[in-house]
């Protein structure tokens, strides 16, 4: 039964990831210049900022998927439900901290004139 749940979860996640992969294959968000052609600091900061934001988003999604799996496998056991709820609440806290951190970076870069065109 556990193997079946794991296989079904992986299939569901892969089906959910298909639109993201299709959009990524057709997106026009490729950098204008290769990474070795970065000539100024604001461009480098923008590349690093975008990469960190994507990593953060991926980690947030993984955190919520793990919390969901914990809820599904809790089976009504109060301790397991509490640990799943705790994982979900910490995931929300992490997302809030990430958004606040990104906002601080955006505000500071706006005040300094970095990335403003």
C-alpha cells in the first residue's frame, strides 16, 4: 500500500510539473547575454537575485508538498497530524520571510538606483 501511495504521488507531481516544463521550454526569458559577458554590477546582481528567487520558490513548493504528504500519511494519529501542521506552519513562515527578504532587496536596490531603468 505504501509503494502505491509513493508511486501515485510521484505520478501526480510529474503531471503537475508538465505545464511548467512546457512553459519553460517556450519562454523568452533567456538572458540577453551569456554569463561571461556581464559587464556591470547591476546586471550581476539581477542575475543572482533571479536565481535565488527561483531556488526559494522551488524550496517553498517542496516544503508544502512534504507537508501535504505528511498530512495524507498521518492516518488520524494526533502526533503525526501535529507534525504535519507544524511543517505547514513553518513553510508559511519561510515564505513570509523570503518575501520580506526579497522586498528589502527590491527597496534597497530601488533607493540605490540599481536595476531601475
